[in-house]
């Protein structure tokens, strides 16, 4: 007797996105020092018909939400978790900027471990090239 193959959560998500006729979802990654470039990439990807998700907080700029160092560290952990969720949701990754730091390098490795295609605005910074 054969049993039906159960879908993985990733396969269920892909099926749901297809059933909902969602456009491709691109997540923008990179150092928040490139927030201006991320906004431009968001504009261009949106114009190309894609849903765009990107970092929502620039912790390099002063703000009351991360003015306390202890609270800032806890927020950074939560934001990193949130960004990994955005990577899981996305169909592809766009890395913005001409510099790859440790966090972005980890995001690229995570995306590739999930089989997500990764593009770069500056392909020469691809750590696996």
C-alpha cells in the first residue's frame, strides 16, 4: 500500500503562493549603510512587478527604539530572526552594496542553504564567486 507524500512547509508555501497568483517575492539584503541603495533597488524591483521585502530598521541611525545598548542588542537579535523569516518567505534574494559584512554573509549562506537564488548589485562581492 502506498501512502501520499506529505508536503514540506516550503512546498506548502510555494503551492499557496502559486494558488494565490502572487508575484515573485524578492528580499533585499545588505548592510544598512546602503539604505539609500536599498530604496532604489526596492523601486526597481517593484516596477518589475515583484513584491519586495527589506530591512525595516537602520540601527546605524539614531532612534529612541535602540538608544539603550541592552535593548538595542535584544532588538538586533529579533531583527536578525525577522530577516531570516523574510528570506524563507522570498523566492529570491538581492544583495545590495559593494561590501559584505558578517551579517550579510550569514544571510547569503542561509538563503543558499534553502536553495534561494541570490543576485548582487555588485557581483564582485559574492563570497562564493
